[in-house]
C-alpha cells in the first residue's frame, strides 16, 4: 500500500506502509488493539470503540489510528 507522508521534511513524499493500527492510549502507556489494511477500516473500528467506551466508561482511554511502518532496508 502506498501513502503520502505527512510532512515534506519526512523525506520522500511516498512511503510504503503495511496498513494501519488502532492504538489504545492511557496515562499508563499505549498498546495496539487491531490492524487493518485500510485507514477507513481502522477509523471505523475507532468510532465503534469510542461509542462502546462512552456507554461503559473505565477511566480515560483514547483510541487513535496510526500507520504501520513496514520493514525497511534503510533502517
């Protein structure tokens, strides 16, 4: 999958990505909840998780979508 980099300073414009991950973020850290091949699928899951957490709150928990970086030979 190809996606455009957010900043011109990130070097290159187009980067390879393996998909998008849904991250749960709290005061104590963050962890990956799920991975999806498209950003739309990941954002849909975040909306579902946020709606569920509003119905039964368990402290402050935020869900975010982040690109999953593939293995690069340059790293």
